[in-house]
């Protein structure tokens, strides 16, 4: 299994197997804390090889620097199948987030685990906006 895309973004959609990502970012600025980011998404595209056909568990979570969840963990299952004549298959997953609560400035992370093994992590830097 290969993580092709793991991104925080303003919005994402899956259009007939195409992952459409708008406004990828890694930093949020806020004037005061706690802060609320009105809307964003985590976009994910995974590629599976023939040997990985079948059922898989996926866990995605957003944590602070101490590893504490700032959103409930997203746990799901997916079934991978290959179309005839293909040696791999891709899967798109999108987690839409409304009113993301950010308690304080600091370093956060979006972590991805597949079948109980961490496969990827991306940072989210939350900073106090000056002025």
C-alpha cells in the first residue's frame, strides 16, 4: 500500500475516482485562542497492489503535540478490488471538518494508520497572528 496523497485543504471531492483538492495548506493563523477554523478537509488517496486486494481498516486522527485527539478518530473499513487488466487500484477518502476547534497555538498532526500500522503523518502548524 502506498500513500499517494495526504493533505489538509480547504475542500476536496471525489469526482468519478478523481480526487479534487482545493487549497492545500499546513498553517492556520488565528488572532485569539481558543480559535475556530470554519471549514477544511483532509484528503487522502491510497494505492493498493494485487497482493493487497481485500478488506482493510483505516484510522485517521488529528492530534496536538502531546498526542491528544482534537477531533474524534475516524475509523473505517474499505474493500479493495482490482479491475480486470489492472495491477493496482486507488481509493480516495475525504474527511470534511466543520468548525475545527484549536485550543492553542502549537504543532498538530494528521495521522493515518492502515490495518493498525501508521503509514503517514502531516503537520498542521497553528500560529498566533500578529497585529
